[in-house]
């Protein structure tokens, strides 16, 4: 078995533990992988650290891993980091940074980020109110303007 195969098996085991809510086991498996720069492991470690799953709540660790995965280009981590900045969770509230990260995720096609951006532009939260920009993001997310349905 190659080193890569062993790594893939560890990652699969860690994800399986996470998905089946065996968070303490997931933490043991995923923590070293996250420290080695694996973005999937970093994202899951961030979720567990932020919510105290399998470990005590650790906002600093949650932010570190979420930011690292986001900077590596993982759309769901960019969305998560956007929410951290928007809500002031694990990091100081910074609406401008929230918009920046939601935009990165939305540009990768993440519908949740597209909808979030649309709502923020519609409400003028963190950005200047801009209904044209809101309509653009709603359309990209696949929402029908008349019915609100996808």
C-alpha cells in the first residue's frame, strides 16, 4: 500500500466518523490531516471546534482551520468564513470581509452564498443597498423572481 493510499484511507475513515457523528474519533483522525494542510479535514475540524463536537469549543482553532480551507479555495469553507465574519463568531464582526468571502464562494457557484449575497444586497447589510445586485445573485442561485421558486 502506498503512502497516498494510507492517507486516503485515513481521510475516508475521518469523514465517515464525522458523518456518523462520532466526533471524538473524527477529531483524532482528522486533526493530523488538517495540520498537514488537507482542506477537507480542516473544514470538518473547524466545524467541530466551533461547535464543541468531540472537543471543547475552540474558536481560535475553528477560525484558523476555516480560514485555511477558505484560502485554499474550498467554497463551503469560504461560505463558513463569511458567516463567521458576518455574525462575529470566532472572529471580530467584519461585514466587508463577510461580503468578500461570500462572493468568492458564490463565484464558484455555491447557491447558499449566492442567496446570502442577494439578501445582504437587498437589505443593505454590510454593503450599500443594491437591488440590481440582489436580483443578479438571486438569478444566479436559480430563484424565479415572480414565484421565489428555484
